[in-house]
C-alpha cells in the first residue's frame, strides 16, 4: 500500500471531476502574453457583457480565471508570505480585512449565473477561508505571530471556534438557498486538512492530529453517505453532518454533506493505514455503494490500490474497466487514466480520437477520447502550433464530414449533441485564455 498514491487519491477527489485543472495550474505563464477577454467575464459575464453561450468555452475560461485569481490572491493565502508582511510592520487586522475583501469578491462569483462560473469559487474559497480562520483566531486571542508556545492551546481552541462559526452560518437554511457555491466550497474536512498542512510556521505537527482524530470513525461517515446524520466533536465544538439533506439547484457537487462525508471517509481510511485489519472491499463499494459520492471515492481507491493492474502500462485493463466497469463511477475513474494513455498513443490520430469520442461504446470511453484530444491540443499550444485563431481540421456535426474551423467553432458545432467531444476544447482554451492571447 503506497501512502503517496493514496494521498494523491485524496487530492484527485478534492479537485473533483475536472481532471485537467491541475495541469492548467501547473503550466508556466507565457512571457509573450497579449491582451484578451477577461476569462472571468467570459465565464460569468459582467454588467455589460453576458457569459459566453457555449458551456465548454465558459469552462475553459473558468480554468484560466482560477489561475489568474490564484496568482492575484497568492499573497493572502501563503502563511510565510503573510508573516513577512507582518515582520515589515503591517497589522494582522489589515491583512485579515484584505482576505475578507477577497472572500467577498469570490463569494459573489459563487452565486454566478452558471455552473462553470461558480466552479471558479469552488477552487478559490477554501484557501481564502483557511487564511482568514488562522489569522482571525490570532487576533481573537490577541497573540503575536508566530504563535508563542504558551498560547498554542488557546490558538487551537480559537481556530475551531472560528471554523464552527462559519460552519453554522454556511449550513443555515437561508444560507443554503443563497450561497450554494460557498457551501460546496466550505468543505470542513478539507479546511481542517489545509490548516494542518499550512500552519507549520504557526504551530507544531500535532495540529494535524488535534483536528483530524475526531473524524476517524469510518462507520460514522458511511452512515452519513447512506443518508444518516452524525455529529463530530472537535475540541468541544459539535459539527453535525446530515446525509439526508438535499440542496436544490446545487448542480456542481450534489449534496454538500455527502461530498464532505466522502472526504471524511477517505481521511478516516488514510489515517488508519498503520492499524491492523482488512482493507475495505473497495470494488464492492464502487459497484454497490449507497450514494454516488461513496461509489466515487471507493472507485478511486480501488484503481489506486491496483495501480499496477490498471495503471498507464496496462491500457487494455483500463479500456476494459472503462467499458465493462459495473458502475458509472468505476468506469469514469478508469477513463480519467485512460485519457492519458490515449493522448500518448501515436497510432491514434486526432481524427481517430474524435471518432472514439463520438462513437465509443460507453460515455466514459467517449470522455477519455475527448480528454486525450484536449491534452494533445494543449501540447500544440505550447509548441506554438495552436492559437485561438488557428484553423483546425475536424469531424463535423454528422461525425463523418471533415470541416475546418477554430477551437471556438469546434465547440459550437459539438456542444449540443456531442458533449464528450466538445469538452476537448476546455483544456487548450484554458491555457490560451491564461496566456491572454488575443482573438
């Protein structure tokens, strides 16, 4: 069992189904960036411009917006950077006010007019929340930063108090109706994990266990994932998870309590790896788990644990799983890996991949082919061969005739009836909008 692989499994789960986001965020900024439409405006619109009409174009713009805003807010989410500002004489109160202003901006995006727009907030809010929570707690105990050793316990208690206050606000009925994007982003388990990993300059490593040990009970998370209710107590504060709650119009991540519970179940597994006992039957859960969130995390772990069997070196195994896997969640997790194999397979031309994306025997195999095509197009962007104005040759709406057009025209042709193929434009458009290339 590899801790590294399982830790990567958690990170994949947290990032969600847009598997190419990590790729976009890891790519360098073009030194020759030109003026172009603001990607946030393309995804969300503004007072004078509506959002783009094509969902895949909005998704690509949303990726670029995440990168741009992450860079803009980097100075508010890096603890060492903030500590340097404090050393230069800036007040913690001023920094917290700046963080709150950024949160206010992103929470407006969380109420945006479409799911692609709202997804921007889902990736930005957690790190902003963590920064505010950590530094607000320091203000509340009137402590210098880094936290003196004698104030560690008070700081831990205040951290949980601040988190609990936000949690109670985020899970009130009125907030659920108006801040669905914020609630989806306020993933309690991830916040505790982020705090545990980011607070090194403030606290010692025991913060990790102080925060996460109360969430160790796998059976409790399974109860939530199957529609039950559980309450977890952290340093005297109770956090209630209601798996039966349904949120209307939250079309990005489903029931947020179940999303949280899936992360909690995965954490409970990871932090108990050293204990004796059999592994859960990941395949059985991936096939028969009581909710899509439960099946998703189990499918992810099933493939990670069997990485040699289903890894990149075994394309046939992944293809079989993407076609014959007994649940959508199992087929989809296989398809995510299969896309990487397809992208590297030079016996498949770009037109071949388009044909697979149109005619693959399962939705998941079509998805894998579309994503592979997108990854190839990203490579072409970096080779200078593909720009927003470049004319490509691709299969038309009938799936047979070759036509010519730009990435945007490709998306316009296929968005309505061939979504797996249309999604190929998301990653390359994300890079191009990140570069701020002109049309």
